[in-house]
RNA sequence: AGCAUUCGAGGCG
C-alpha cells in the first residue's frame, strides 16, 4: 500500500495526474493515505473540482478521514474561496475530533480569513489552547489578500505582544500590503525588524522586499537587497525586471534579462510578460523580436497575456504588420 | 513503513 501511495504521489507531482488517477482506480483496498494523496495531487494540479470529487467519493466509500484529509480538502476551499464547503468541513472536523489539531485549525483559519469571515477565523483561534506562528500567518495573510493592511498590522503587533515571533512567512505575507500602500517608512521599519531579529531571508522574503522597495520607488534599496545575498531564482529576477519597468528603467530591465540568461536561468511566461513592455518603451523592435523568437522556441507565446504583450510591443515599435501577424496566429484570443 | 497546514514575480486596457 505504501508503494502505491508513493507512486501516485510521484505521478501527481510530475504533471501526470491522470496516470496517478488510473493507478488509484485500480488499487484494490484504498486506505486513508491513498485517498489523501489523490486529493492533494489534484490540489497541486489546480484541479479543484476533482479534488473535491475524490473527497466526496472517499466519504461515500466509508473510509475514515484523518487530519490530513481535512487539511488537504480545506486547502482547496481556501484556494478557491469555497466558504460553504469549508464551513461544512469545519462541522465534520468537529465530529471527527480534529478541530483543535493545529494543522487543521490553521487551514480552517486560512479558509475563513480568505473568505473575509474574520469573526469565524477568530472563533477558531479562541478554541486553540496554544497558538503557533502559522495560525497567525494564516489570518494575517487573509487580511492582506483582502487589502486590509491596518488590520494585518494590528494583528502583527498583537502577536509580538503575545511573544510569538514572526518568521519569514509572516513578513512575506505582510510586505505586499505595505508595498501597495507605497509608504516607504513602514517598509523600512519592517525591514529593520527583519534585520534586527535575524529573520531568515529565503527567496520568498527576498522577493517581497525587492518588490516593496520598487513599489515605494526606492530603486537603490531594491537593487541593494538584490545584490546583498546570492539567493536568486527566476521569480526574483522577474521581480527585478518588472520593478525596473515600473520605475521607467527599461535599459536596466533588459540588462537584468541578459544577466539571467547568462546565468542559465529559465525565463517563463511571466518573465517575458514583464520584459516586453521594456522593449516597447525602448521602441526596440530588434530586441522585441529576439524575445518573441525566444517565446516561440519555448512554446510560451501561447499564453494569452504574453501574446498581448508581444502585440502591444510591436504596435508601439511601429510594426503594425508584425502585430497583425501575431494577432492572427494567437491560439486563444480574449 | 507511505500523505498534509500559513508566504513570492506578469501584459494591454
């Protein structure tokens, strides 16, 4: 049985979710873990309908769910904002006695706060004998995603007062709302806290900091943060490119793209969509063509937003005929 | 013996 679940997991993690399902369907005695792996596999493949479907089938089969079952299925509700099912699952988790299991409670809070049911989120909070940082992060993130910076900051202060140490997830959740406010001083204060308390800098936090500084128009600090450590990945590079573009520094955006290519990083559709406006701004069809060619070669021009960025770029470079060709060849138009 | 929770980059308008 454990061989089966590992195999299904392997398939599901490598974009072979259908193969995972085939295997799952022929397994004779499916235990709880097997169902869980299938639910989670669909979740990771962004197939939320099937994830829920499998959960419902599991209930029908009479297999007893464990806490992981609730965590995975509740995650689907959090991601998709399905409050109705989330509430039902809350009820079920009480029945099965998982309500105060930390990961289950954390995910419940995540569901409620993402759906703006902050009172319910609080209620879960209060049933917990001990709260951990994940629980706080979950609710802070809910506030941030609903554009409620003040409340997020209040909660942040509250957790510190209670002696709970914010971690890198806390900050990578919180910083985007400060970035949106463009209040640089607030951002610097947060950054100061991070440095003073030695909050570990991972790629998530680093890219949040870079983004923050760019959005607050402090290009120097964005650049310094980028260069200060060697931590990089394609998301951080893309953040640098879009940050430069935001600040009208198209040449720097292009240079950053060259650097990332030299380092052998793989740009994706978001990277190109960030870079193309720089080509348009520079009115450089030569550069734009190069990027277009790259997109074609790597099969990432079919993403609609890349197509429209290419189109816009050609139009702004005065190559209306090329723009027209791109439009005709776009596989999906909207 | 096998599964799980909170966080990151995007175009035109």
